[in-house]
């Protein structure tokens, strides 16, 4: 190349540079350009994939929120029923409500399982889950506005009373039909207790019906109350309620050594909660569930005496009418 002229050398350099540029384009820039287009396509694909995944993530979040919402609804429905219908707890709850409202004179309480309709699937099979109902029927008595009442040894007529029973009875005999004993109680207290029970938990406790009847100067107050429970194979929640109708809140550790069955006329067993209580009944006595036995018998005696006086008065009037009138002699 030393023999080449400067012009030729310049031409050769130009040709070499051109070849380098061409080779650089084909093997460098063109390759990079192709990769750039490929990367752009991959980027677009990834962006589209990201949009899809973001939407899927949003849908999953919405689905999770919907599942949580449905679970809350299911838990709410589960908790709107009583988990387990335990008769002793429910009866104790009912009696306590009436007693707190001043209606303690219980005549009778019974509990009955009410059949509820089963759910049938489209294939004809029966759903194993279902609603249960326990109906509690109570009968209470009002006072009669005359006879001395007694409840839970109040007033205390037992041998262990602080004031001797004879003194208490003598004092109260003169108060029959007077003051607080001259007022009849029970009806308003009965209705008030029913309203409170009905408002306790309307979704699972409902007063079914009630009635009032007059009987020998007292009112007989009757009502039925329905308690609804649910039996589920796969319960989602745990019943953590602490109301008295869900678990036992009555007396515990009661000494039953003295027994409750075969109650004697006079309980003389010091181990019994009924020690000193007299359980007396008379075939000819008008039933007054609220009254002390002696007051009930005294009322019957007074009623019998009053009836005797009325009969005597009626007989006296009849005898007067039976006497023929004296005739005036003719003149």
C-alpha cells in the first residue's frame, strides 16, 4: 500500500469505513433493531398480561369480600337461632322473667317439641339441617284481693321463722282484704313479663298466645312461648351468647340429700330446702295457688259461714211468705 497514492489510500480508507459501517448495520444496528421490535412485542404482551392479572386480582379481592359478606350473613342467620334448646335452661329463664316482674304464682309449666317443616331438595331428598322449636306453656294465678298470699316462705310460717308462725298468722288474719291484701295483683305483671320476653330476642323467642280467665275470684293467666333453635351439620360460627335461655344460670350445688320426691305434709328433714314447710291440701278447699294454706282454709270457713247466713236469711224470708195472712172477722 506504500505504492498507493494519497488519493488511492483515502479511497481505500473510505471503502473500508463503508464496509465497517455496512457490517455494523447488518450485524449490530439491524440485529438490535430486530430485538427492539421483539422486546416491544414482549412488553406489550406483558402489559396485557399485567392488565389481566390486575383485573383478576381485583376480581379476587371482590370475590373475597363477597365471601366474607356471605359468611357474615350466614353467621347472622345462625346466631338468630338458639344453638341448643335445653329445656331446663329455657324453663328457668321463663320462670325468672315472670318472678322478676312480680308474677310468681306459678300453677303449671310444660314444655313440648313442636314439629317444624323439613326442607326438600329438587331431587326429592330431605335436607339434614333444620329448624327446631320448643314451646313452653305456663299458667299463673293472680291474687284475689282478699286472701293472704305466700311465696318462697314469705311470710315465713315455718318453725325456724324469726317471728313465731302463730304470731304472724294472728297478725295477718286481721289484715285479710285490707291494704295491700285488698288489691288484686297478677294481670299487669303477667302482661309486662310477656312483653319483656317477646322483646328479648324477636328472631328466636316469640310469644305464641296468651289468655286470661276468671275463676273463683282469681284470674288464671295462661301463655305459650316458642323458642326456635337450629341444627346444622357444618356450623360456621360458635354460639357465644350468655343469655339465661342458652345455658343454665339457676342455682348450682343444691343439697338434695333431703329429697324433693314424696314431699310430706310436714317436712322435718333439716337437710331439705323445704324443712319446716307445711304442705297441706283440703278436698273441700277452693284452689288458690298464691295463698298460704291457713289463709285459704280461713277464707273457706268465712265463705261457708257467709253462705250459711245467706241461706238462713233466705229461709227466714221464705217462712214469712209461707205464713197465711190473718183474716179480718166479718162484722
